[in-house]
C-alpha cells in the first residue's frame, strides 16, 4: 500500500476511496498526533471541522466529528465554509487543529480530508506520516465526561467575513461592478456578501450549490461562463473561485483571463510600492511564466522559485518570512492575512488595486508580458531517468541554445504517474511548440518502458 496522504491531504472517490470508516480512523489518528500538546497540558483538545457543499461531505464530516469526539476532542462544527476560512478559524479560536473535508476543484463524486495544525498551518510531511502510522495503533479509549462534545460553530462565517474586510485597511470598492463565479462551492455563502459589504456592485453566477453541481461547468476550471457574464453585464472585472475557494482567477472587462502569474505580478508591484512586500521578494513555482520573473526583475523585485505545489510555496514563505507567493493556477498566499491560499482574499485585493490605482484590470495586467508556454505530457516512460540520461540532457541544452536566452525549457517528472512533463517557453508559440515536440520525442525514445 502506498502513502495515504497525497500532495494536499487524503483524496479520492467518496464512498470508495474516502469512506466513513477511513474518516473515522483518520480522525482517531489525528487526535493522537495533533492533540498531544493538549494532553501534555492536561486539557481537552479542540478541533474546527468544516466542509465544502458536495453531498458526500455530509457523511464524511460527520464521521470525522464522531471519530474526534469519541477520543475526547471537542469539535467546533463550522459547516460549509471555504478551506482558508477553516484555516483562519483554527488560529482565531486557538483550536489545536482543524479538519477540512473537500476535494477542491475536483468533480462532485470526489472528496478529501485535509488537516491544519495549530495556527491554521498545513501539515509537514513528517506529521502526516505520524498520523498514518498512528492509524495502525490503538485508539484512545474515553468514557463519560471525557468524551468530546460536538457544537455548532454558529458565527464561523461572520468571523471570517469580518477578517476579510479588515484586510482592506479601510479601502472600499464603491463604484466597481464585480462578477463572482462561486463554482457552486464553498464561496457561495460568503464571497458575494464580502464584496457587497466592501462596496462593490455584485453579480453572481455559480451560486446555487445542491451537493452535486460543485465545479460543474463553472468556477476557476471553467471560465467561459464568467467571461460571458462579465462582458454581458459590462462589469469592471470577474473573479472565479474553485470548489473550496482557496484559489481564484480573474477576468478583465474585455473578457481576457488574468491568471495566477499576472495576479501575483499586480499584487507584488502594489505591495512593493506601499512598502508591504516583505524583503522585496515574490515566491513562485518553476512553472510560473518567464514573463513574471522578467517583469519582477524590471521592477527590482526578487523571485524565489520552488517546486510545483502551494505547500512548497508556503514552506518558502514561512521559512524566510516572505509576504506573497503563489502559483499560476491561482493559489495565492498573502501571509500577512492568511496561512494558506485564499481565493476570496486574493479577489478582494485585486479589486482594491483596480479601485486604488484608477486603472482597469486589463491595464494592470500589462505589467508583465506572458511568454507563449507549451506543455507536452509524455506518458509510459521512466520518469526517474530524466536527470541521468546524457542524450536527453544534451537535447535540452540544444533547445536552450536555440532560444538564445529568450525562453526556457523545463523537464519535470510527474509526482503521481509515469509521465514526464516537457515545458517550453519562447517568444513565439510556433517555436515553443516545435521545441517541445522535439524534446518529447527524445524523452519517448530514451525513457520508454
């Protein structure tokens, strides 16, 4: 059996991979590992439990809550709220840990379970390994008054909403017309209220979750409805969330997509100008567009690159005390206000910069030139052989020479399947596609299994 935890918690098909029994036993183990500081202080541990609106979240979150309470953990049941709200509330309440039941941008039949440590921070790999190991051992046996209580966290949404508005430092969105796509997900009950309370005129789509339609043709993975709504309503901009609202992408008034790289560029320049970009540094992954790095260099901002995954961005931010980082996919971490990616927070601050600057989102997005980027997935190959094959490395070198310093090449083995990803950026898409196809052919020839 492989490792239970993936790159973002435990995830799979609800009822098959993620079952009530798994949720119960995972909760037992998490209570042992994440509640130990409470036990060492002879007090009861407390956990915040939340979920997105997919129907399977009802039985999975109930199993998690039952598992925690049965071993002496008091549960604050926050119901349906975004993932970043759960993380914030762990810190805000002083809870020992939190549990979010969500499969993020995955389709409705999937679900997942992820944990937040004290302070609302994601777990390190070694802590996840401890939880997995604890699943094989005996559970804590408690009776009577030692059994945990499950209470409704009645003001969870209100606390989070007040927090989000407080990050604007009094800035208002009056006069802006914003279209929000809530992906029929966890943002539906909060994002429209936040933007309205900040003064924006709000039009909402993807705001009718029924437990089965989360991410179904809407949200950050399906931007066409948002583009249509922004242009039809002549709005100033649009914001698209994913199912658990930990990411956002934007659409300008002309219907052009503003991805995570451009969002980070806009926020980095704004924060630097206002003295809020810690160490004048942005954290991005190796998959961020070359144009982002060049735009930051042109403005005297350093870029720290990490492996792909928001958890690696977070590690760099936490280790060095940076204040901004993220991914092209729209996971943006503003560490002055959040311990994880937060799509509502990001969208608020993008809208606030449009208002503050007096520029349209399209004008702001021109701060970076996006280099054409081509990604080819080569399947059925030995992904472990990427770095050790001399012929392949020579082919990469020749591609880099052909780019003449005006592009880049990245070969990256997938972390989950026998796939090597070939990414090429160049000034012209034709050149990028040609070089990517040539390199993919070499990968297929040299690393075939």
